[in-house]
């Protein structure tokens, strides 16, 4: 039986128009995706059929989520990848090996790194490559039942195929558990038909309905097309004529399910038994179902009656149920013993190594008693899934294995592994629950692992206090030195974010009691102790420890260690000092496909780029990091803080305030003094750049109040020169003097040329009699400062000279300030410098945004990589985009920069962000 023709659709003008527009745009090279959401039976599948019917000249790839299959890793990708197998296997191994191994098209190799996002990027590359020859239409039905790795990959690709001839349509059933969030994709709610449309559809039932019955059915169906089509079929002739009462009102989905169940019950016994086999099977392979039927002595034509009744249809050796609810009605509506018989039969007829995991799952579903053999087989299946980064299916196998295990030790081991797999799959609450169950009987190192996992989950959820408590308990439970140090570095994060010196001191003491055996372990000891010294005010000791940590990680090829090194160097020597390490961390994370680590690397990179006044690249890195963090369910506060700081400097005050206020809202729940301080610093900078020093002083006061519980020295001392300037310009010189003394004490304890230059500038603002000497001291050390701070010093010096009618000297400093500010895109301060220069009798400079300032962050990122000589495929690999998407953005870059070839960009590089003119 074939699917209903799309011409039979009644109504749905809005939905069809959206779908047709998506298909037209995709055919023209502007790819896109649309999510169709709605209740069961509302017509989502019919709309996918409509898209397939309208996709003339395109390759249509289709897959459907099936609930029994939702624990089989990457099973949902088979329908999308298998038809493109030749294209996939023709791609370079670096772009295909992991996806091919995940979907069973090739053997796993060492190059197939077990990262689920590597699968996602390779799926995106495959679809982009296939679309170069012929447009693609991707149809995903019942996406809420796709296995987690498959849905992650499909959604990742759908968000990025914007410049390909690819249209993606995803149907999601509302009200189901688990749900499927689809951030970043357009959604369309499919609702019930209007009354005239519902009446027209009901007329298709070709039943002689009494007027009262028609009215009742219309009211009961609420415009649900499946209900309108199926309810009349389920009624007797007497009920249709109104001679017998209709069923009582019940919720729509159970009613439709009951309708299908009643239709199944009318079938012969052998047909019902064969249907249970088809419902329990997750391959859709008619041959498999018929072989299983034969083992149960069912006739070869057992399914014919179900096909004649319209409950299933077959095509090309595949069996498909008319609607997912038919499958559910068959499977849920039968007895336990019949379901067990079906799974046992299917397990017997699935031969070969390629079916090992399916066979084990059928055996597990057929078992109701403890069975160590099957539990061990499930554990092996989980290991295979983990090697393919299929953590959610691995967790499901481990949880089922634990249920089949009587012995306390193996059961606890399997629950522990399940909790870790659930966390790796991004399922925090189930992971927490499994860990709690395992912890009841765990001890020693196993208990430490579970407590560490619980603490990490709490930290990522923003519960910093409870995260620290669990991690500290974990550090006291295990006896493995390596595990202990990994626990301590995890605990140091929440403690530092809370600015809790006491908690960090406890961790430092525990780290000091461990004899590190490797460079990584020594690195962790130095980092924990260095940050503890920092919070207690022992700045010289902190500097030494952090410098030692940097030295240990300098030659590492471990991106995480490089992130630590970059942070340590930035803390010890100022933001920007760790840029070399941060850049390497980002490059390695991209090259190794470690996308889950990439947001952390990008956060450090954007911080260091801000520190060296490269605001364009900093904004691009922070934006990419924030986008990836949102997709991965990681914290976004650091990225938002960095976006706010860049926007403040560049005069985009509304955006800066929005991002900073979002962080402050988050920190009210998680207590992170560090992120709150960064947000307030950004708000203070925004006020200072806008010429409102009094408001800036109010914003910066809590950030720079040394000695208070919320004070974080990393942010507080870095923000002090801004606070001193704000207070001085607001006429609050006494407070500014007090703050300068606090800053001087820190500079004496942790001296660098850059800090000495900033201290001299602060003193110049407060000591008018000696200001010239202080400005000269600052100027002598200015080479150590980034352009933003160098320009600020030149501006303040020029303003001071102009107020003393030393116009010729002032003009030199003001002109330099204007050039520096315009070069980094700090337009508000550039305009202030221009105004001062005019007042000093100099030429009248105008600050006009340069062409490059009109680039979006992503366009700027791509243009920068092109200017470094990278090819489109190389850039695509780094940014997790397709080469065609890179080319799409690059054409926009050329138009905005008035370039005619990429050779110009490689030869000349990017122009300045803004161009001073006179």
C-alpha cells in the first residue's frame, strides 16, 4: 500500500507555503531547515509527503525515529547516509572515517576519533558534497524518537547548511518524552484543521453519517486529521447512523491509539502475532520479520490481512506502519509473553557481527529474570557504543545490564559507567539519578568517581557551592593520586568563581600532600596552589606558581592543559599574555575535532584577544564560543561577558548592557563572583566610554572593593585603572586616591611594565603637581601596553596638556590617541580624542568606520583566515562549516571590502577597522 497522495491534502495553505518557500530557496542555493511540531495525527507526516512530492529534481533522503530503536547508536542516520554511501566513501578519510564507522559502512580505525560531534561535522560535509551534484531534501519524521547521536548530528548539520542546495524538514511530536529541543532552527506549529476543512476531510470517510454523529466527531477530533479519518472506520454501522451511542469522551491520543488497537483486534490471530514481530523489529526489513515469523510457525502470508486493512504498507522489501501510533498500539496492546516471544524470535534470526548489538537488545528485552550472560553482553555493547561516542545508547545498555545483575559489585560498576555515559551524552538529570543509585553501594575509588561526577554536574548546572562540597568529599574518598588531582582541579573552578579563599586553601593543602608523578599532575598542583595564593593576597607566591605552571604546559599538545596555561599566564601577567597558548588550544581542539572542549578554548582566546585590543577577532571568537556552548548545554557566561566588553569599547551600548545583564541574572542563581565582576566591569566601561564617569564609578565600585567577599583579584585589579579614572573624573578624588594605593600595593607584589604604566597613569590623574612626571613615566613604559591602554594614556596626557594651554604638545598625544583608537575600532574614545584635538587647534579629524567594520563576526573570522593563506576546505574544517558556506560568506566579504580576488586579501591583509580622516 502506498502513502496518500499529497494532492489529497485539505487546507494547510500556510504550512505548504512555508515548505514550498523552503524548497525554492534551497534549490536556489540558500539552504535552510524547518521544524514541524504538533500532536500525534495532526498531519506532520502528510506535510513531509508533500515536501517529497514537490522536491522535483532533488534527491530525497528520509529517516524516521522509532521508539524501540532509540537506544541503538546512529541507527537514525542509516536512512540518510546509506543512499549516499558512494559519496561518503569517496571523501578523504579525515572527512568521512568516523561517520562511515558509526553507520557501519566501514570498520572503525584510529582516525575515527570517538567524538559524536565529529560524526555531526562529517554528516554536514557529506550532505554538502552530495548537494554539489544534485539538490537534497532531508525529511526526518518522529524525530523525538531518533537515537541521541543521530538527532545531535542532524540538528548540528541543519543549523549550518545555509549556503547549500539542501532543505531539511524535521517533524517532532509534541507532548512526548523525551522531547527534542531544536535551538537555532525555525519552527512551525502544525495545528488542527478549521471546521470547514475538517468537515471536508470527514466527508472522505465515505460513510453515511447522521448529522448528530458528524457534529460529535468534528467536536471530538478538534481538527486532528488522523482522528477525522480513523474514528469513522472504528464505529459500527449503528453508531454511524446514530442508532447506537458513541464512545465517551477521552483524550485524543489514547482515543486514536484505542481506535488502532480495535482495528488490530479484528485481524486474524496469526496476523496479530506477525504484527507484533514487525512492531518489535527496528530494521523495517521484511525478510527479517518473515524469518522470525517462520520460527514461530506463522504462515508466510500472515501480514497480508494487515496490509489489506491499511495498517502497514510494504515497498522494496521494507515494512512501514501507516502511522507511529499503529506500531505503538500493536506493541503496547499485546501481552508480555507475546512481546518476549517476538524479541526472542528476532534475536534468533539476526545473524552476523553487524547485528550483534541489535541481537543483544532483543535478548535483553525478552528477559525478565536476572541473567549475567546477557548483562555482560549488554556491557560489551555499551563499550562498542562508547568507542563511537554514542554515549546515550551506551548508557541505556548499561542501565538494562544493571537491572539484569544480581551481584552488588558488577551492578554498581555498571550503574557507575551508565552515569558517566549519561553525563557524556548531556543528560544531566538521568546521570545524577544513576550516580545516586550507584553511590549507595560504592566505596573507595568507585565512590570517588561518582562523587566527582556529581560535583561536575552540579558545577555545570551552576550550583557552585554544592559542586565544591561534592568534589571535596570525592577528594577525601579515593586513594588514586591521579584521580585525586583531577578532582582538585575540578573543585578549584567553583571555588575560584565564588572568590572563596578558604575553600581554595583547603584544596591547595590537599594538592600539597600529593606527590605528582607526571608533568600534568605537577601542572595541576601548581595551578591549584597558585590560585589559592592569589585569593589570599600572596601575590608574589602566586606569580611564581603560575609561571611554573605555564612552563610545564608550554610544549603540551593537550588543548585542556594549554587552556590552563593560557589562564595562568594571563592571571600572572595580564590579559593577553596567554594568547599564544590560547591560540594553540583552539587550533588543536579544531584539528582534533574536540568540539565539546572548543567553547572553553574560545573563551580563553577571546579573553586574551581583548587583552591585546584585537576586538574584532575577540568578538568573533566569543560569538562562536557562545553559539557552541548553547548547542552543547555548557555555560555561556564567559562568552557573554567578553561580548559585552567588546561592545562597550566599540560604543554598542545597548548590546553590551543586554549581554552583561544576562550574565548578572545568571550569577544571581549560581553565585559566581568572577562572572558577575566581569559583567559589572563591562557595564562600567560602557558608561566610561559613553562619557558618564559618575555612573561608571558606581558600576565599578563593587568590582574593585578589595577585601570584600565578592572581590575577585583577577578582575578587580584589572578594572582598578578604569575605576580610578571614573572616580577622578566624577570628582571623587579621595576614593580614587584610596583605590590607587590598593592598586599600587598589588603592582609592587606582582610587578610588570604594563602594570607600572597603568599605575603611573592613575597617579597622574590624582597628583596635578607631579602629573607631567607621572605621564612621562607612563609613556616610557607604554610599549608594554596594548593599543587600548596606550591610547587611553595618550588621550589623558593630551587632555591635561591642553587644559594647561600647551596646545602644540597636546596635539601630538591627541593625534596618536585618535589613530590608536580608530585602529582598534574604539569609536567613542576616537571621537573624544578628535574633539580634544580640534580644541587644541589641530586639524579636524573625522572618524569614519572602515569597510571591514561592516563585516559580521563570522565574515571577519573567515576573512582573517583567508588573509592567513588558508583554503576554503581548511577554513571549513576549523569553523565546522561547509566549504560552500565559506565561499558564500567570502563573496559577501569581497563585496563589502571592494575586493576582486582572494589574492588581494592574502597579499594585503585586512584594512584597519576604522579610518581616521582629516
